[in-house]
């Protein structure tokens, strides 16, 4: 094989992702192809190099010595290409990466972590907008969104981010009057219009299915629920990962120790399934998933 002949570039990309994850199923999901397609591209690259890159087993892939050395060089080279591409794109007036999220998620989870992203990728401009409404990716030009649901959205790629754990929160003063769940009937249950049944789910998990004796008050977003709870206006139903900064500051406390994990009904990073992923979006995707894994 001539030493100046480049290997297939698609195979290099597949190899890089597979080597990083050490798992063909995960690599396929990351690349939005089938495991068979990943396996085929690895075979193409190994045939081109006439070298075995992986030791295969049923559950995991392990790089050979040659594979480890090749991955070190290839990942460095591809990152250089990505960096050069971003520089040239910005010189030609490339658009910002448009991300949509909920106000509460953006305020209490995403924005505090974005400093890390900007330090790692100072050349990528994030345009962050918020809305409770579903995203029309084609009409609005949004690149990706953070949405709450069951993740079953045909035509979209949906990757789970953080656990959706429901917990009851209130001001320290209100907490002093709460000893049993029956005490909730003497206060006001605060919730967002977007998730009006969260209290019902939480109370049902504690064996309380009759909601008739409880007083309710609704707000447009969880930000307003948390503000009302801090002002002693009642007990809010909150998503633990989002309310944690307020708990840590002492602005709110847990009204009761009971929690409810909503399992697959949680926050997802959502992208259109019919678009190629730009290098900027790939970088943001990888960073976001990493941040979510750390916070979990």
C-alpha cells in the first residue's frame, strides 16, 4: 500500500468514535447508523491498513497496540481539522449554534455549566432561547433542543440527559409546620401549568390518590413556582436536579424526604434525524452528554 494514500475518511470517523466509546452499539447510536454499518467501516479500515485495530468480544471492543497508536494520531488529526473548519466557517460568517431549552432548565442547570463549554470551545457561539412550546426544527432553524417527555418522537434523535426526580420543596418557615402528608392540606400546592399532574403523581406514589382536599395554585413555569415557594406561598413540586442550587443556598428546603423518579419521562437532548450533524453541534452534544453524566 502506498504510504501517501489516505484511508477512507468515513471509516476514520467511525473508527474514532468507536475507539473512544469501546462499544459498537454506542458508536452506532452516536453516528446514527446501524451496528452492522459500524462493523463494516471498521473492516474497511483494517483491510486498508492491513492491520487489526480491535480485539472483539460480545460486550466490548478493545484496541490493539496498533489500534491505540493509530487512535492517538487520528483523534489529534481530526480535532485539528474540526478546529480549522470552525475558523474558516467563522471567517465566512457562519451562523451561531441555536439551542432551545426550558427557562428553568436553562437558568438552573444549563447556564451554570456553559462556562465550561465556552472555555473548551471559545470559537463556538451558542444562541440559547427558551420556550415551553414544542420545537419546529424546520420552521425555526433550531439546531437542537432540550425537551421533556418520554423520548418517543418519530423522526428525531432523542438522548436522555438527567433523571426527572420529583420532590416537594418549600421555604424553611413553611417546613416547620409540615410533619405528615396530611399537613399539606393546610397549605397550597404550587405547580407549573406545563406539568399540572406532577403533584398527583407524587402523592399517588405515597399512597394518596384523593386530591379533593388539597388547594392548588398554577404558574407558567417552574421558575415562578420556586419563587412563590421561597416567599412562603405554599409547597412546590420540583424537579430535584433543577431546584438543587436553591436547596444548596438555603432558599428552599425539602418538605419531605420522599421522592419520585419519573423514569423514562425525563429531559432529552433532541436533534432532527434527517440532518447531518455539524462539527459544532457534535462538540456541544458530546460536552452536554458528559456534563449530564457527571451531574448524575
